[in-house]
C-alpha cells in the first residue's frame, strides 16, 4: 500500500481524481491495518465523483453500504468494512463477512480480505476462526505483522501467555519502532507477572508519549503489583489531570489506599464512586465486598453482604464469587452454608488455600475423617511447609490418632529452633497431654516462644476458666482479645467476663 502511494507520486497523478481517490483509499487502509505506521500521509482529498467516496463517507457515520449484487469491484466489497464500530450488530457483521469472502475471490492474493475476516470472526467471538484468518493473511505476506500481533493477543486471551510472549519477542526485534507490538508485549509481560520487564516496556513507550493515559494507568498497575504504592500514587496524580472519573483510575486509587495506606474507608469511597456509575462492575464488586466484609464495623459488613448478594445474582458461578461466599460463611461460623460453597469450589480447583478452608469447614462440622483427608492432601503438596504440618497434626489429634501426632510433634520440636514455629508445636503437644498441669507447661512454653500465639492464649484461658481461677483466666482472655477483638469465640467469653474485664 505504501508502494502504491509512492507509485501515484512518481507518476505525478496525485492531482487527478483517480490519484486522489487511490491516495485516500490507501491511506485509510494503511491506518486501519497498520495504525502505528510512522509513514507521513498526504491530506485526504476525496473526489466526489467516485462511488468509493460515498461508501467512505457513510462508513464514517457507521453506515454499512452493501455492494451492488452483481458488483465485481474489489473496493466496493472491502471499503464498507470501515463502518465497523463497537455498536455494529452481529447481522451487519455477517453481511460484511460475506462481502469480504467475495472480495477474497476477486483478489485471491490480497491479504486484506482474510485479515479483515479475522477481525469480524473475533468480534463475533469465533476466536479459532479468527486466528486461522490472521494466519492466512500472514502467510500471504510476513510483513503483515499486525496479523501475527493479533494471533499473539488471541493466544494471550486464551491463557497461552508463553506462546504470545514468544511471538511478540520475535516481532519486537523485527519491528523495533512499532508501538503496537511494544504495547502488547508490555500487556503480556504484565499478565505473566514479569513486572520488571513490563515496567521497562511501558517506560520505553512513555518516553515518546509521556501523557498517554492508557500507558500511565498500565504503569500504575505494575507499580501496585510490585508494592510501590508511593510511586503509583505519583503517577495517579499525573493522570488525574487527564480524566479523574476514569474507572481504572478510581480502582487503582482504591488499591493504593487499601493496600498501601491501609485506609479501608478511603478505598471503599473510591469503589463506591465506580459503582454509582456501573452498579454491576464485577471486579469492583469483588474488591469492595472483600474490604467491607473485613471491616470491624457491622454496617460495613452488612453493606458487603448486600453487594455479595448482587454479585451472586450477576455471576454466581464465578469461582471468585463462590470463594467470597465461602469466606463470609466461615467468618459467620455458618459451617453448613460454607460446606455448600466448598463443594462447588473443590469441583473446579484444589489450591492449598481451598484445602485449608476444606479442613476448617469439615473440622467445625465434626467430620474428622474428611478433615483429616484434606489435611493429608494439603501436607502432600509441600511436606516442608510448617503451616500445613500443623494442620495435619491438628487433624490427627481430632481423629484420635495421637501417637502418630506425637511422633510428628517431637520430630518437629527437635528441629524447629525458636520462635513462632516452635510455639505452634508446643501448643499442639498441649492438646494431647494427659492432664491440665502438663498442658499448661506446654502452653507456657508456647507463649514464651510467641507471646501472640492466639491458640495458646485461648487454650490457657479455657483451662483456668474450667478450673474457675477467674483472675488468671481474665489475664489471658485480655491478651487474646487484644490480638483478636472480633474473634467470635472470644466474643462469647468477653460477654461472660464483662464485669471482671472492666474491673481489672
């Protein structure tokens, strides 16, 4: 197409109607297929005597002009594609697709029909067919790098980020000046979690376009993922002058407040701003529900449950939504409700976090055999993980397999060193001691190793509570409440000891 423009110039026909028309058509098509082309184009001066001009003018308004039924004109079949926009209906896309098939028959060596067919396939959600069309275009000319870019993007969207990265890494070497390739490479690196390389790619793009809002937001996200909240905030301050109502801008402001500044209230206010515009924004709802349910305020928790109900109506089969429902049920100690969510989640995935939840739910339902099976499965995922070992030992104790539990505890105590890890094993051993005195000895050792070991503090309180030694019981209850004031189990004890807690 660039050669065509050069041919028009060299033959000095750019002033006649045909030359002007061809300049206009080639310029439009280059901008459509190669939007990041550095070429300088003459100003379009379309002659009104050509039917192509009418097609182009109508396309600018989003109006698709069908070619005459018996037309054998290639451009009458291709140019109507310019009418495509986000609102183009599927039936119109299907009409354009049929006309592009005819265009391919009229000019079998043109890469335009298969390339544009790929765009339509993609818009209609036919991603396999889209990739096949892009490949046909690329096979016709390996200079059609946008076709390979689109294949890489489709691979990324399908989860094959490694394949996408390989394609883009090759393309960026061959076309180092293509901003489109660099931009897609940055997105792919970001999705793969390669934040350092993604940041370098974005910074390179920002060097020549420092006020590009999309790039500024991409850099903000990378900085947030890296935990560089102060720098992210600085970028957001820059972006605020571009569009302070942008959805992603508000979402990243919320993340900086919640994760960087630990300011839940400010974060929720930003999220509410998004939800006022789009009440069904799923990602915003997910983040808002997470923050609200973690709030110590009952009003926030109630709002969070209201938003969770909305999420469940919108996207109840989503694993993330089911997981939020599970976490809320666990928080409320509604174990049977939690079990329903749990079974749905485990049918789809079995991450370590899922297995921990499974152990906790079944343990609290008194299903010790099931709890032990989940604990064993969890431990097998990483036998050196102390947290998983603690869960397995707890499950063994609950299942009355005390000798096996004791062997594991003694082995771990001998190699645990000092600190919180050793404290956990002292606490576990206290659970299988034959009497209160032996248990208290282990619990004191646990608290010595880790004064914030909540399990040991609660267990010590419960022994003294059972022995009716109220002064000592209150001492340990107060320490436990200082660590976990919202713990449902402690809340019940706090109510029983309210007068003594005030007095002391």
